[in-house]
C-alpha cells in the first residue's frame, strides 16, 4: 500500500509517517518508481506507536515495542526492553501522582487557612484537582514527561 493509504488506515498523516521513517521507527520499501510501499506489518507498527503515544509515551519510548514487533513477536510488549519501558513509565506515573498529592495537600491547607473549611467543600464540588494543577504538566516534572509528544501535523 502507498503512504496515503497507510496514513488513512492508521488514522494519522503522511507527514507523521515520514517523520517516523526519519526517526528509524518505520522502514518503507521502495517500489521501482521510488514510491514508498507498506504492508500490514507496517500498519501494525503504526498502530502500536499511536496506541503508546495515546497513553503518554514519547515517540522514542515506543522504539523497544517497535523493535519487538519487528523481531516477529505477536505483541510489542513481550520483550524485556519493552517491559523495562513499562516499568520506567509506571515509576514516572507514581512520582507524578505523589507530586500531585503533595500539591493538593498544600493547596487544601492554604485554602483552609485563608477561606476556612467551607471553601474546601466548594472547591471540590466545582474544580477537580487535575484542573487546579493543570499548569504542572508544563513544568519540568515527571508529569511533564508524561505528555504525549505527537509527530508534526500536516
């Protein structure tokens, strides 16, 4: 299949596929006329990449999963390198959760001091802590690394 068809089937853009190729995650075969040619295995690789990015993996973090699939495995997460990435990602999530819980506690304490306990009830009813601390995702914290690094758009 050609690059446009693969992009459509995978729900991504041709630009993203070219970017994956530049990064060494996708290896297109070339037809006699120079056009990129892909097969079902390539579609599976793209689906794996997009699935992992959808849960917060950076593009480079998908490499062990892609390599695992290329090695002939049915799934990209059965190889030791992939398992190690899962473990590292879980540790990052745990650190992020700990940080958010700490921030939440400090915010609750501060609010209670300045506005009294009734303000805490009102806050919890109107604004979840994830919205209250959304700015943390843009700081250099484990939470910041959890944000998906999508490839360039068209």
